[in-house]
C-alpha cells in the first residue's frame, strides 16, 4: 500500500489544512510484473526491443548523463535543485512499500522492459482513479496540436507515439504538424501506405525543407493554432513507453498550468535525459511539481500565450531556441507573480524516454546556446498580446505595463531567482556577436 500526497508538490509548501492522503493498492499482477526489479543493475539498452539506433542517425553521440550538460554555459549547478526542482517537503512522509519505491526509482533511472512498463502503467492507472475520486478534475475534451520537427529515421517513433495518443479514454483530439527537416525544400517525403493511412487524417500541416526549431515554429500563425487548447512541441526522439496521456491531462485540468511538460528519462541507465535536472523523472512519489523553467524538448503550451511567443520567434536568431525557451517559461513566471496562476509551470511525472538523437544538429546551422541580442526584455507588442490574452485571468495582467520589459532569458551560472536582470541585459561568459556558439 502507498500513502500518497494528493496534491502535487507545489501544495506541500502551502497550508497544512490543504493536504490530503489517499491509499493506493497496486494489483498483485503489477508486482508480479515488477519482480524483475531485483535485477535492475543488469538492465540496459539491450533489454529493450527497440534499439536506439533504429531511430537515431549514424554517428549520433551517445552521451552520458550529467547533473547539467556542460555546453560552455554552466560551471556548477549549486543549490538550484533545492528551489527550482520541487522535491518532497522534509516533514512529509510517505508510507511506500519497498517494491513500489523501487519501481518509481527504476523508471526514473532510465530502465525499461515490458514488465517494468506494465507495472508502471498499472501504478499510474490506479493512482489516477484515486485522484479522480478524491479531487475530480473538470470534464471536457481537449484539442491538442502536436508539432514535430521530424527526421525520417524517427518516423517509427512517431507512429508508436500516435497509437498511444489515439488510445486516450477522454476522446481528446490530436492533430499534427509534421516538419520534415531532413527533406529537400518543398519535396515532401513519401510515407509508407500504412503510415499514411494512420497519420494523414490527423495531419493539419506538412512542410519539407531544412531548418531549426524556431524556423519551423514561425509557421504556426496564431490564427492557425487558435482552435486548440494546447500546443505541444515534442522532439522527434522521445518515446512514450511510460507516458500516459490520461494521467497527464488530469493534471492539466485539475491545476490549469499555462506551460507544462512530461518528465524525461534517459533511453537507458546513465544515459542523457534532460539538461535540466528539475524536469527529470524523480524518485519521489510526487506525481507533479512546479518549476521555474521548462525545456524546449517537449513543452505543452496554452495557446492563449502563443501570439506573444510567436512574435518573439520572428525577432530572434532562429538557429537556436534558448530565447524562446526562456520567454515561454518567464511568461508563466510573471503570470504567477501577478497573481493570475498558482501553478503556471508544471512538470508531470509520466515520463518520456529520450533517445538523444540530435539529428537536427547534424550538418546544420542549428546550435544550442543563447544569443545575447535575443534576450531583450518583453517588447511593447508582446506586452500588448499578453495583456489581451491573460487580462481575463486577473486584473493585474490587463495592463501592458505589467509585462513590458520583463525578463526573457535565464542568466547562465546564477541562481534562478537572480537570473533576470532588468531590461534583459545579461552578462554572458565569453559572449560574442549574434550567432556565436556558446
């Protein structure tokens, strides 16, 4: 039996009167399926039936996991995890059996096998049932536009994920934008007949031609996305073996984040998951937590704020997405500061497996790093768009002056609360001209 805190991690630090506990009993079959956990140290990528090389191009780096990937921006991570990753409160205790704790840790560490996947699915299903019984979420169908910058080698990954999306119990609608970055400009690759039959009824847009993420996101005009509730921007090297949409959507409807994302695990133990430790799957029994930043790897964004993000996309160097990643996060942070949202940025611990292909970076001008000139404070146009979009949420957001000049980028190497100097004037180590690789 598991004694779980009903509220996600952000509520742990609130009033003690708001806490609730539930008990969850996993079926005997789930623990039978999880019996392999005794041999976890032996599990590695070879234990999967889907090899990383099936999706990644030849010579894709197989990079070890680190606390934060060193790409010339960070020297230490220091105490960031204590405040930016919402770990369980010290006074909070969880009566969790050793088997369940091992299951949670096993998944967080990047292990995969069919028995582990089955046990994890049962764990999430039963947890969701208890959540819905104690704190029902609003009931409505969602419309999601999934935008994938797609390498041809990753097509089987997309097909697998689509089949999981299509099994959602709520009847939510998923439509897709497929951006074939490794195809010749204007020449859409031919899809196999079975894939075409499966996907094309749900494809809203296809484009062929080289580019980087921001190049492609500039095609998503606000009018085009306005009919959807959320815009999801996953990389093409993420698989949904552990991800459960029904579990995820519960948190969207119960806590109404402006921006959220699934947690991330490596493809195998000690393989790279996310560059940001506070969006990684956790050994804690918390099902979600609030952070101050998401990663551009798989953000789920309310379409309310897309017009402002879209405006920024047309104002920056499209070879990298760090300024866009920053404005997505900081719009949500500012919305919380204005009192409009309690949980603006939410990570839901239903993880996606990261194969870390980096196929878009191969032989292209795309790179990972800040361009200093992209980090100007929120513009007058962006401020007006945000006031229009969020003014209905709270009175403080109606005034464009509440948004104008607010920070966009996070200062590398500093504590996150000091990451946004006034007017977006950042001091970068070894910073050079626009386009310089950091």
